C-alpha cells in the first residue's frame, strides 16, 4: 500500500511517499500527483518530515530512514554513492562515476542524479560540475545553493 502526505516547509511544499514500510519518494513541488496512493500521514512519513525539518534547521546532518528508491541498477548504484558524500562537502559527477567504477560515465551519473526519487535524503544537491560550478538540480539551482550554504554554515 502506498501512502502520501505533503507538508509546507521552509523550502516549500515537500511531498513524502511511503510504500510497504519504506520511503520511496520525496519531492519538493507544489504540483505533485502520484497514482494509486492514499493520502495518509503514517508514522514513517511523520518521522521523515521531522528529520527533514531538523536538517533544514541545522539540527541534523544525516538521515536514518528505510529507503527503497525505484530505478535501474545503475541509478541505484549512483544513489547509494551519493549517500556517502559527507555533509557540508561536494563532489563532481566525474568523482561519482569513478567511485562506482564507471570513470567515463559522468553524464550518465548526471542523468541518474536528475532521476533521484528521494531528494534531500539522498543528497544529490552535493554534486557539482567538475569546475565546482552549481549545475543541475531538479528543485532549482537557487535551492541547491541554499542547501549547500546551510550545510557549509553548520
């Protein structure tokens, strides 16, 4: 069974989806639709938004939630590696490609980053261009910059 609930936060509307006891989707969007989901604030969804709010307030650096992102094996490999990027630091798409054993796959890593279904929790905002510039973020570069500044200042 899929449950969804949305919350207003300091960065906008955050939508959280739980499926069978796992977090499967987190988005930052005003217009959010997911099929076959019941609008219900479950214990896991409440815990997720609590951890997100603590993160946004600078009180949390790591998330402790059961995740089940849906994607290809390559995407999942990228998303697992993203979770190893320490709070307050960044790395490039090329760095991630090298760490997962596919050194020529920086563009594919970028595409996987773009498809990250559990934004914030899987910290794709910590990935930057090889020259250090902020590039690509599904929720907008302004928010990416804000999240990186939050982490840098804590």
